[in-house]
């Protein structure tokens, strides 16, 4: 197999893991492109077997499912805890703020604080309801990030297996 393609596939797998945490990068799709490169450029496992088309399509299905779920879950968690769209938007904006202006606790603290402030200021809720909503928005974000991270890690594993 072409060494250049192996390096590109591994880099895409690693970027997929990073992209599962950093909101600007599409984590699982990047990892899947790395898997696709391994499939087309004939990567083999330790027994000399090539990657199956079934594995390729299963991982594509996982990628699509996780990517769609990542858009649904945070809103569902927010609604479950009585939050509004303001809490969801606040969590996302706080996440970006945590990337730009690193504070103690980083993206976690800024995401929670921004979701809380958005509920308090824009939704007109009291502090207790705002805290509950911000925690729901944050838990939704964590769950979405977790499933993307797991999917990307599994794909990186297969990229490494088929080197």
C-alpha cells in the first residue's frame, strides 16, 4: 500500500477524533474518509485479509447515524430539562468562546455559563430553572460528543488494523 495514503488515512482518523471534540471539524465523516482510503488502497490486516465492503458500509451507517444523532440529542436533552433554544445556542456559543478565550475549566465552564446566561437573560427564567436547562443543554452536548468520539475511535482502530 502507498505509504502516503497510509499517512493521510491515519491523519484523517486522528482529525476525526479531534473533530469529535472541536465543533468546527466533522469528526466521524473525516474518520470514515480515512477508512475509505484504506479500503480503496488495499490495506490488509495482520492475517493479510483486505477490508470487507460490509465493514465499509457498516461504518458509513454508523457515521451517518452518529452525525444525525449529534444534531438531535442536544436539543432533546435541553427540552427534557425544560430548556429553550436559548440554552442550546448558549451552550454552543459558550463552547466556541471557550476555544477562543481559554478560562479555567475551558470549554466546559464557558458552555455551561453561556447556556445559563442565555436562559436567564433571553428566556426570562429564574436562576434555578436556568441552571437546570443549562445542565440539560450541556449533558446533551456531552452525550453527542461522546458518541462521536467513540465512533471516530473505532474507525481509527480499523485504520490502524488495516495498515
